[in-house]
């Protein structure tokens, strides 16, 4: 295992993106005590929304899983910008929202895109509580939104 989370990211070939600019009146992350709460993060890459639409109609479950991974990376970037990724003690909770077509019930598999990434990076410290919620619509027509609660030093 790498000495730091930064080294672990390097070992995995993962680069944290720049923090996504908020699309409304909020900040990307807030610290309260030893916990960082991120705002919901969308699958934005270089300022462009990826994987727009409803999962199970416009977006496949596999593509939505990739969107959840991107969203989790964006959430980690917000944590890093606020406190530094190497100050993460553990991932406490992940909340994933999935814009779902009628009858789509695969939300847990979609949000696994975020959960599996966190496990790759943080190992046991990435094991977390989680909610995977199907919703009618998400901001900007996104297919997935992910937020994190993270314990930090």
C-alpha cells in the first residue's frame, strides 16, 4: 500500500480533476469538525456534462456506473481542494442519485461505480455506508449525482 492517498492515486494512474464549478448558489464542500460534506457532484469532465439522460432509457446502466465514478472523482477533488486528500481518514457515507426511467431498479449497481472507486483508492478506509436513490430528474439533465461524507484529520 502506498504511504499516502496521493501516492495511491499515482499508483492507480488516477488524477483528481479540477474542482467542478458550482451550477447554483453553493460551495463544493464544507468542513464541520472532522467531517467534510461534499455537495452533490455530477459527471462533469472539463466543464462538460457527460452521460446526460435517464438511466434505463437514454443511458445504459454500465455508462451510468462510469458516470458515478466520474462524479465520485469530482467529489474527491472537492475534498482535496478543501483539506487535502492525504488528510482523509475514511469515507463515511456515499449518497448516489440516479435519474431513472420508469421501471429501472438497478440504482445500487450504478452507484457501485462510486463505491468501487473509493475501495480501489482507500481500501478498508473506503468501506462506507450508502444510499442509492432513483429520482425523476437531476440538475442539467445528469444521469447521476454523488455526494460524500468523509472523516478527516
